């Protein structure tokens, strides 16, 4: 188990998207009563279209040395923004949280204490009552079920975006250089030393969720394709099943001929069968194409994120991407 001093340092990574109205108060609340003696905050502006840039710059000036601000060149998505923040987080522990007060700042201490006392690599927040919109809740539930099947996630574990990670785990996660990261998939791939704490979940204090149906589907595809070969295995099993069905039908037809059964040939059965099997083939080809396309993007070194500017912190550059 990794050993820390009596007062370990903490970095809080906050992906910022259209959070002009809330990010200032959130940082002020965190630093007014810091969860750890040495607490710093990493803000990652993920292509916000409001005044978040000016608000984050103001926080860097007001809390010099305690706030690092990364401005990404465009919107890359929440998980890419978190990866950018993790690459600039220097604490013994790192807490990832939202920018809208749905994750109460006072709960950060509970996550940190649970990680330290339990010796966990990661501690997830589990919510007593979720305050997300219906679409987001449905998407999260579906994502949770798929993660249980494909990634080996414990069924009782909720993969919250509000979590505390140890330095050991952060160092493992940031080794991933692919253009489509799924942070929870990287966590489950690296460790099973996982804790969970029941916390409050509040209504958004400003703005609206940046997750659309398209973004939820894209996140699901990332988990489905980037972190599991189960779809390819499923396509192989399905192909064997269809081949077996075809063999049985061939035997059945032969028996009909042998026993002189004269049945009319049905065009309906013919074209329905063609449509069904053609559709299955297209789906399987699409899955294979998705794998090939993502491999091509990684080999071409499509960026995980692009930092336009860095303010505050130590200004250390990002890691170089690994070759394919």
C-alpha cells in the first residue's frame, strides 16, 4: 500500500463547461475550508461558449499558486477534459467533481477520508437521490448495466463522475494516450481496490447539463468499443448461431424431400430472411469498422485534447503521446 504523510496533498480537478455563474463560488467554497492542508484546484475549460474563460482567469489571479487553469482549444468532451486535468494534478490524491454544485464541496472531505482510511485506489460517490434529468438518469442506468457486463464492474458499484483517486491510480490512468478515453474504464482496467461513499446530490445551481442524447450515445460507444472486445465475440457467436440455424433448415428441407412433402415456396419467407440476415451482416461490418476506425485514429495520433493556454500552477507541459 502506498504510504502518505500525516497530511497528504489534494488536487481537485473540475471540468468546466458553460459554468460562468457557478465556478467562482465553487472554487471559493473549496478553498475557504480546504479538504486537505495542501489543496490545489485544476480547472479545465472544455470549449465553453459563455464567460467561463474570464471567470477562470480571475480565479487564477485571486488564488495565485492554488488554482491551475487549462483552456482547451475546442470542446473535447468531459472525459478528455478530465484526462487533461489529471495530467496537471500533482496531489497525493485527486478528486474529480462537476462544476455546478450538484457535487457538494463539503462531501470532498468524506471521499478523501474514505480513500485514506480504507487504503483504496479510488472511492466513488454513491447518491442517495440523483438530481439529474430523466434523459441523463436513463443514460446513466444503461451505461451502468453495460459496464457491468463488458468491463466487469461490480453490480453494486455506481460509476459516478464524483470520485477520489490515489496518486498511484492517476499515474496509471494518464499513461493512456488514445483519443477517446473513458476514465471509469481505465480505472476498472487498472484496479479492483475500490471504495464507495454515500453522499448528497443536489440540483444544479445554474445552467443546464451539457449531456445530450448524442453525447450519451458517443460515451456508450467509447466504452462499448474502446474497452472491450465483447461485441466482436458476440458477432462470432451470432454468426455460428445463424450458421447452425441454416444447417438445421437444410436438414429439414432434405427430410421434406425424402418423405415427399410438397409445400409451396413462400416469397414472404424468402425476402424476410434476406432482409434480416443482410441487416445482421451490416451491423457486424459496422462494429468491425468502428474498431478499425478507432485504431486508425489512434495510430494517426488524433489528439486526446489540445491545451490552448495554461495559467497558474507549475506550467509543466503535457506528456508526449506514445507511438501506436
